[in-house]
């Protein structure tokens, strides 16, 4: 793949889990070595869902610390907080003026969230994908690494590019969605559902869970019966493939095929392997002082703003405001 401008974001809503790591963060760490990358903490997106204002800033700083502990390097990529660059909101407003409501009404994530959050179906929830388009296009990103759940939002972003360019002249280019083969990690306790923090702590393994916590959670993971092919067992094997040595994974896979898989042994080994895989992450996260994280974010915001202000100056002219 030729050099791209990569943009992606994650909402600051709590500690990251294995699904976030395999789906996003792991790829970010690889992409930063070959491309021009922006990784954003989407705090303005996150206020559209019920939240505690006393905790938001801490969640933002914690997500930044987790980015850094996982190996994102501020020398190789731009890590910043959305609210530090107000141009995101400005461009979102301009996009609002060209985005048909009928397109937003089709968004399945909006419909899901509105159904979940019936007492707080706010306009921001509805407008969420327009802000996401602004995030991406402010930096003229060419590729956006996201999970399949974001496909519809990326398609809308491309539609906004076409609408804007048709109305005001060639300005933006359509970004492509970057899907890397992502093993889908399921909940430990409900392996028919994706691992998600909304299910609760016991369903997820967090990247900074201590070894005893990882072991306790995995020991409670449901496997039910079925000789190693149940959803729960398959999920443990998926995790083993990602976090154990190839030799270990291959032997569990062979046991599973032969119908001789011992869940207790798989669980013990897997817990040890996951805790070992993230040992360095835990150490780095603990060592990161808030002051240092804040300094990195300030530098990231400055760098992001340089591009964002340029884009906005051009956009204001194009739309006839200046
Ligand atoms: N909606 C995304 C987070 C997000 C994002 C973005 C991803 C906000 N802005 C721009 C890619 C590009 C999510 O919740 N996964």
C-alpha cells in the first residue's frame, strides 16, 4: 500500500479491552511506521451518550495513556484530543448544511443507540456521523482503519465528499475504509455477543487487567459442552491464536479437532499468555505521569491544528463565507 494519510478515532469511555486492541489499537501501532497517521480521542462524540461529566477528562487522559502504553509513538504519529481542535465542530456544521436528513435516518448505529438510550435521544446522537466525516476530512485522510460496524459511517463520509465537491468544487477526496483481518473477540460470559464494555466488566478482559484478574475472568468464561466447537470454546481459541505462541495454539487446535480439548488447561494457559502479552503494557501505563500525557496531547493538538486550520481556511472560501 502506498503511503496514506490515516485517520482514526476512539471514544474515551473507559479502559480498552481485547476487542478494542485486536480491532483497532494493534493496527494503529503498525500503521504509524509506514504512513502519516492521526489518532484522535473522540471526546465530543462521547458526550452524545449518557456519561458522568466528572469522569470525562480522566477517561480522555486514560485512553491517551493506553495509546502510548500500547506503543503509539508521538514521534511517529499525531495523537490528539478532538475538543482541542475546534475546527472539527466548525466543519461538522458546514457538512450539516449539505447532508440530507434522510441519509442520517438510515444509520443503524443511531437507531441502535436511540433504542438503548430512550430517555436521551439527542440531536448529537443523530448528527454523530457528520462529525465523524469532519474528523476524517479535516486532514484529507485517504484511509480510515475501523471495524465493520463503522462501514455505514464511512460510506456517508464518502457521500458528503461527493455532495460538497459537486456543490462547491473539488475540495475533498473520498477516503477508503481499511479493514484488516480482525479476529472477532466475543464476550466471556455471552459468547454470542461481541466483547463490549456495555455488557459489563466480567464480559471483558481489559488490557491492564492484572494476571489474577485475567485468570479469574477466564476461569468463569462459559464453554458449555460440545467438544471444543461451542461458541465459548471457539472464542477461547480465537484469543489463544492472538496471544499464545503458535505452538501452543496449534496444539489446542489439534486437541479441539480430536475432541480431546481440556477446557481447564486451555483456560489456565490462555490466562497466563494474555497476562504475559500485556505485561509490558501494564508497566508502561503505570509509569506514565499525567503531566507527560498532557504534554504529548498538547503537542499533538498543535500539530493537528496546523492542518485543520489550513483546511478550514480553504473551506470557508469555497462556501462563500470569506
Ligand atoms: N465512531 C467511531 C469513533 C470515531 C472515528 C472517527 C473513527 C470518531 N471519529 C473518525 C474513525 C474516524 C467509533 O466509535 N468507533
